């Protein structure tokens, strides 16, 4: 319901910011800590992974809708919530490494089409990748859609 209201009304997006909507939504993301670890922890082991991803999808859709066509909301998110804190909350979901830096690789893929297809079509083959990599890929797709404002 919240997502529908945010998509329809400029006033609702403004009120969302003023009543702390961004804080509530990012707090939900923080509360999902370890929900995608293998195995899930903190009570998330009882929840179906599809439901976890539905909730994550809704969280990212809501953040995107709240900032769409609202420069004040985008500025508020950038300065008050901060993308670094969003990145930390995503990292704490449990499917990413705890390392903050990765080593440079000398190998570059010669064909980026499969990667581009992954981002555009949201297609992840269940048979060919580990659950951890699938979770990371799904989150990367969500973040890509937030960055490109391409959630429907």
C-alpha cells in the first residue's frame, strides 16, 4: 500500500521524508541482518528465501519510489541516510564477504553480454551458481535498479 501511495502522489513522497520514512525503511533493512547468510541466522532460518527477497524487493522499490521526481528526498537520502550506510546494511545481510577491499584481478571478461543480460532480464540460473552467489547477484540487480530508477 505504501509503495502504491508513493508512486501516485508528490505530497505522499514529501510526507514520507518528513515523518522519517527513509529511516524506517532502512531500519527494516538493518533488521534483516544475516537473513541471507548460509545458513540464515537471527530467526531468518524460519523464513522462506523467496519471502526474504520479496521483502528486499519491496524495500528497494520503496526507496526508489520515494526519491523519484523528488530532489529534496534524494538530497535527504544522500546526506542524512547516506549511501555508505545503505551499503553497510546490504553487506550485513550475510551473503557478502566481510572484507571491505578486494584484490585487483588481472583477468577481465572478454564478453560482458551475460552480465548485461543478468542486469536487464533479472535471470539467474539456479543450477549453475551457488546460493551465496545467487543472493549477491539478486541484491546487485536490486541496487542496479535503484541506481537507474528502473523498478516498475
